[in-house]
C-alpha cells in the first residue's frame, strides 16, 4: 500500500502540470483490426506498444508452506513480486493502394515476457498475420492468423484496455491453453502443488497461450443504418492456437454480432452504446489415458456470451455474461485438464462447465488527466462437477470453485499515447462444497490481494 500511495502522489503532481483530453473507447474492433480506409491507408504503417510494470501479490502460502499459481506472479511463477515487460509488440499494417485499394494486411509480433513467449523460452512470437479482401460488398474476407471474434473484453485492442489483468473467466477460459501432445499427469489426489522454490513444475503446458487467436478464414462486414452500426462475423479456423497447423480434421466455428449506436467521435475512441453476442464451437484432442502411448480423445469446447458497453464521457459502463462447456482450464500445473486425474476423483475439466460475469464502471474526471475505474467479476468453475467417489476426498464434495474479484483502478493519461495505470485487486476464492482448510481449500485459502502498476506507451 505504501508503493500504491507513492504512485498516486507522483500522478497527482503530474496532473498539476497541465491537462490533456482523455482517450475513451467503445469501438468496432471487427473493422478496426481487419480493414483499412479504402484507398487512403499507406502501404506500410509501422506501429506498436510497450507495457512495463510491477506486481506484488500478498497471498499466504498453505499450511505446508506451498504456493499454487494464483499466489504467484506470472508468467514465471517463481516469485510473489517483480518488474516485467508485460507486452512489447511491433507490427505493420496497410494496403496496396494505388495497385489495389481493396486488399489490406495486418501483422503483429510479441516480444514481451508473457504466456505467449514464455513457454519454450521464445524470443518472440507472431500473434497476427492476415490479409483482408474487400472486393465483395457486404462480405469482406479475412484470411490468416488473427483475433477470433468474441468477448469485448479480449477482442478490444489490449493497448487501450482499462485494467492490467483480465477477469478470471477471460483469463482462464478465453485465452486458452492448447493441450500437450503427450499425456502429462497433473497433481493427483495425494500430491500437493509444488512449493515456491521448485515452481517450474507449475508451468506444465508445452505450447503458448492461444491469446484468443486462430488461423482460418472469416467473412464479415458492417452496415450503417442512421447512427447505428450493425456488424457480423463468421469465422472457420483450425482451433489450434497461435501460428500452428491443424492437428485433427475438426475445425472451430466462430459467430459474432454487434449493434452500436454512435454518440461522438470515430475509430478506437468513439463514444457509443454497443451490444453484442458471440459463440465459439469446436473440438480438442487431449491424451488423458496415461497408457504410455499417444492415444488422444476428442472433447468438445464451446464458449458463448452476451454483453454491452456504454461510453459517453465522463461515464463508462460495461458488462458481460459468458458460459463455457468442455476443456475447462484448471491452471498451468494441470495440462490434463483434471484437478485429480485418477478415475472417480472428480474435478474433470475436459467435460466440465463454467460461467462468469463482470460489471465495470469508469469515470473520466472532467478537466483533468485522471480516470477512475472499478470492476466486479464472478467466475464459477466446474459448476456441474460430481462428488468424488474415489481417492482421499471421496464423498466430501464436488470441486466447484467460485472466484470473486473486485478491482479498483486509477489511470493518469500523460497524453493520448502514454498512461499510467494502478490497480488494487481484491480476490476471494473457495471450493464451495468444502470447509476452510479442507480438500482444495487447503491450497485456495490464503489467495489474497495484489497490487499492479503499469505504464503503457503506444507508438
């Protein structure tokens, strides 16, 4: 809290030096990320952003002195505090005008230290590489690797995201971790999570986070009716994450619709009322047999949601409700998607269900550079989990877990391209069928608050 107060003091002193207009965003990300202005965009516009910051987690270890991933700072999961270059992305976009103004492209690569680059100690990863063909009225065609249409929280440009961390539902179910090619045992019923000094075992996934991206083809467009914009997208993709070929004959289908009433402005800083709905449907291959050979099975993966975003300065309100079926992610230490892989132990995420919702409010303090933010999110994981019938926790309860988080934030905008964000994140997590200190709560107890500070610069 001392560091938190010092940061606020620095921002307050800066505010006395002058004011700028605060950026605001409730935008048509489908068009902003997939198209360029017809016959007006340059052949190549280089751009990017850097996000550097510090996090401090105040969670307590278990009685045995052990730390599970939510009590550590990612992506390394070796400490409860540290500085980090969360994102460092550089890209190019443009079109072939005057050769052909109906063709444009989008390219972006990640150089930061995060769940995209950390697995395999990657120096960098391509996150976006797509071509859009704008020849058919009402049906633009985008091909390549790009963000899948979906939840506004993750679909929007991350450089303009108002918080440092995603909500729990988005972090665990929409970023997605791709199953390992071979069976890897998660923590079984009689093996506790590793202590902090051997935390390498807490990162057991081979591939990077999918980062809500896929390789495929998308048909989309926007139609203006008065001061409303109606947008649709239909995407067909591999369902296999970042810059990878398909590993089975199945494909994912993505559907998206939004309607947005424009109040003022345009582009990424438009003020508007936006409502949207989306769904994702596919299958994943997961080897959960533990028979010594690669013997994967197919599991359904379905995600869907609805939401809204209202922005008319000085106020911002937004909210979403989302559901998930199948391939319920349980943590970087459980690549089997099982809390306890032994049959009958319960906690089987590969066929599980989850849901989540959030409500967010922001206030742009008039005639200043300050923005105040608050977000409340609830995430329910393994909602349909059965009471364990085998193992050390047999008969005690299901492994349904509820995550409740309140994030309080303040932002200081030095200019339209640079801002300071400070978040204080208050978390409560419990396995609802177990008493404190019993079963999963032996590790979940003690998950506490964390403070995060981040500076974003867009270039």
